[in-house]
């Protein structure tokens, strides 16, 4: 998480968007990793 989120400066919508982006990055990375192993 970014500093802004830790300090709670961001709005709830911004937090949600940031969390979704981080989640999507993680799932994409995991999928790529899994595909590379098969």
C-alpha cells in the first residue's frame, strides 16, 4: 500500500481502486507464474 493510504488521506473510492489494482496485479503475476511452470 502507498503512504497516502496508510495515512488515510485518500477517499474511499481511491482506496477501493488502489486495492483492485493491486489485486489484479497479484492475480496476473500468479497466473503468469503458474503458466510458466506448466
